[in-house]
């Protein structure tokens, strides 16, 4: 079935004129009609618009055009602006917002020929780890619909795992790409901070947010990273670093590469099946010729606390723009302050309110230095741990999450427990480095995917992709399908 | 660091966020436990440590000050909850 193909498989078949982009897009739309009532990865999608884009791609192919994503259906997290499509961040506060412009990554996907379609469900404003904080209902894990797909990019992961699209985009502020990729059994990449322009990504925590791909294999992640990377005059934090040919790094040869195993990641809550899968993956890397050494990241235990100060502080400032004046929903008031308060009280969900209050508090007069400035200094210590480790190793290997996907409702009553499920992914964003999750096995009963996380130095994506690709070539986990 | 007590009503006012009494009570308890957890950062000595505001050290990124296309008037007002005469309509601010 065409909707099950990878980007490289589909583009090869399109180039040989064996299939059309219209057929591939229709196959995705048919799969959505078949399974999305159960999975609910999509908040909305516009089949007619997707098919029109596919037909335009078919015409371009007939005219001899060659582009890296020509005719490939790619679905988008509801946090990225796509011109003339709705954008809600899975929140009520944006009302009937329609994006007046394209995010830079969307411009790049379109220029590369992709069929850009659908609005994928997420935790409201990307705040959460289960996609339970959406104003548009739960997304279910395709491997076990009683379980969460992870979050905040849960819809992006579930849509790829359920073959409702060929690939998707998400965003990662503390693990929001890697954790759902692990829970749903796909490849998820969080690039280095500054690698990809954030223009048109609705801001949650501006010093931590990055856009990245969800794909069915590592080669596709390399392709999408190459298309999306590069400096952008509209995002002053995007870095003018040359964009390498990431696919060229996928040589399969990792002999002599050095991997670090942080001793601090053997925490109490680590599930034995997850540990066994990661141990086996490390063994596999050794067989493939890599050298594995123990390293230390001594400030690991402080990452979650640091994150929840910095991310909420930045969020409280970023979300001030949702005030009912220029766009989105409005609840009228006698004066502007009453209008703002009522609009925000009615428009934001519980987790967003919790983080706005916490972020406002840690920035408020008298507490700024004690919380926010202190956390920024601890952030330096966390970053230095990683930079020191990367003097010794090419990449760091860890579990992506301490457990496989948990049940819907299991953690939603206890915010702190939910926050602690991000313990292995959060440091990467604080340090501004890159990280990738690749499938490395399954739990036995029920059968749920397990993710292996590789962390790389700033702009070290080539090493991560090379390692993950070699591992993927030597294993068959990524070929297993949910519900099959 | 300060004690793990938080005046939710006052902070909600700073954030321009209307909360019901029920929400205030629930948030107070939850934030108390989160702040309690955050207290562990106090164990670390950060004397002489520079703060990290931003992980990639870029400075003074500017672009040429040139006129470029931007949203049209109509597009900018397209999502306004209330508009009139080509403007955003807001409650009366000055008498």
C-alpha cells in the first residue's frame, strides 16, 4: 500500500512513473478515513486541497521536474503556520484562526515539492507529554489505543506510525518529538538549536523550541533535515552554518566511532524491558565496530527542575500575545484588562494555565533572581557537562523514555509525575544540542515500541544519522507495523 | 530560594488570567508540589557561573533595513475578533 512507503521508496516509484502522487495522496486519505476515527491523529484535514497539490506535483513530474519531496504527502503539527489553513495549537483561544502566511519550513517543503496537508493533534501549545491536553480530544497510540501516543507532538507520531502520511513535522521543546517517536515506534529528530528557522512556529519557550521530522526510517529523517535546515533572515537565532549533504553520511560504516553511556541515566524508574532493549542496542553498536565508554553528566538530576523554570518563564511571556485583541477568540469586558483576563481564562486549558502561573511567578519581582537567574546558571552547568562529554565521544546513547507508552489518564492527575517522564529528553534542549530517537525493540505484553536516544554535539546531526542508520540496517524493528 | 507558597490570585492578576475559585485552589496545591521539587536546585553552588539565556552564542544578528513585502491590511485584520473601519475594535480606554 502506497501510504506505507517511506519518502525514498515513494520518490523512487514516482520517478519511475510506476505510481502517481495523486494515488499516494489518496492512499493516505483512505487510511485516514479507515483508522483516524479510532486514532484521532488529525484535528482536521482538507482532502480536496491535498489532492490538488498532488495533481500539481504529477504535472511537474510529467514535465521532468526533480525535487527531493516532489509528490510526497507530509502532515503538519497544529503549531506551524501553513498559509490559508487553520492553526489552533490545539487550543480554544485561537478561535477560527487561519494562517495568513507560511512558516519558513513550510515554504521549504513546498519548494521541495511536498504535498503539505492536515493539522495534527498535540498538547495545547505543545505543553504536555501525552497529547491529553488538547482542546480537540485525545490522540490514541496506534499500537494500543488504551495508551497515549506521547506528546506534545502525539498526532505527528501517531499519524506516521498508523501510515496516515509518509512523514510529518513536529516541534520539540523538552522531548516533544523524541518521546512520542519512541512511544509510537518511529524515527524522531530534534535538530540543534538554530539549525532550522523557527519563523512561523508558534513560540512556547523560544530558547528551547526546534522543529523536526517524524519518519519511518533514518534516511527519510536525513532528507527532511536537509530540506528544512539553514539560516533565515526572519529568525535571528537560526545559525549561518553550512548545510551538509546528510544522506552522504549514511555510509553504514561506524567503525571506530565512540559512544558514551552516561551512568546517571540508570535511574530507579527505568523499566527493565527498556533497559534490556537499550543494553542490546549498545551491544549491537559494539558489534558494528563502535567503541562504547562510560561517561558522566553529573547535573542530570537537576534538568527537569531547571527546565520547568526556564520553559514556563518563557511561555508566560510568549503567551501574553493571546489577549483577544488582534486574532483568536474574545470574551468581552468592560475595559481592556477585564477583556484580556476573561478571554485568557476561557481560552486556555488547565496545563497552559498552570505553566503561565508558574512562569509568571518565577519572573515576578523578588523571585526572578532566586528562580529564573539561578536556573539559567544551572543550565550552564548542564550544557558544560555535555560539551565536556563530547570532547571524548561522538554521541551519547540513552533510553528515550524510562518506560514504554503509558495508559491514557494514568498520569494526567499528577503534573509532576508527567513532567518526570521527560527526564531523558529535557537536557538536550537546555544544552542546545541535537537528539534522535530510533526504534530499538518492543515490550512483550502488551507489545509496545521502545526508543533509543542518540545525543550529538551542536551541529553533529551527521554523526547521529550515521549511527542510527547503521543500527537500523542491522536490525528490523523499524519494519514492524502497528496493528500488524 | 523562596518558600514554596504562592499567592495564586496575585500572580493570576499579573498574568491577566481569570481563574475560578476552584482553579485557584487546585493550582495552589499543584504549584506547591512543583515548587517543592524545584527547591532541589538550591543544592547547587552557582557562584561565578555565567547564566545561559541562549545555547548558541550568536551576537548582533541584523539584516539590511530595506522595504520588503508584508501582510496586506486586509490579511492583517482577517483574524480579528472585532474590527471596523479598517481597525481592531477594543473597549474604550480613555473617557
